[in-house]
């Protein structure tokens, strides 16, 4: 949908939300509600012989229908507009695939070395991390694949 039409629907939706809240709060329930605070006793002369119940219930019904229609319209337009977008994870995967394809077939990137834990302690039982401050040479990887990390 064009931006102007979507903006108009959003404005109508917000106005319907606020008016719906007001019309619900003005209706008198078993305890009198807020209608008594705003002159609920005199509302019979303002809204007719049956009082505010008929007018407010009709207004609430109309506002609820407007609210549901604008909600559905905005939801459908949002899902259609977002169909062409990708998530950040998909964008990162696409970028990595493009980087991998652009590298020369003879060159191999050095695998990322895990950072040692504080104090120079091994990262997990059974693994041997080099002491802090020293580096071990990267193993040759002719296939260009990342080494397995022990099932993690």
C-alpha cells in the first residue's frame, strides 16, 4: 500500500482505539461505571428516553468494527510489505557465502583461534589451551574447511 494510505489507516485506527476506550468506560455497568461520574443520571435527557445505554452500545459496536477492520488491514499490508525482506541471520549468511565465493581457489583463510579463558585455564576438560600470551601456529588446511570442534 502507498505510504499515505497506510498513514491514513493508522490515524483512523488510533482514533478508533481512543474512542472505543472512552465509549466502553462511559457505559454504566452494575456498579454505575464512569457514566455516573459524567452525569449518568442526566444522560436520559441528552441521549433520549432509554438513556445512554442504546447510544453507547451502538457507538461501541461501530467503533469495534472499525477497530477490527483497520487492524486486519494493517496486519495484511505489513505482512505483504515484509515478504521481500530477509532477517539479519539470512543477510549474514548471504554475505558470508558471497565472501567465500569471491576468494581465490588457491588461498585458504586462517581459521579463527578461540580466545583463552582468563587465568590461562583450559576452556573445557580434556582440551589444551596454549598459555596466555603465546600463540600456536595455525594448522594447514588444504581443503579450506573449518576444523571440527568436538561436536559443539
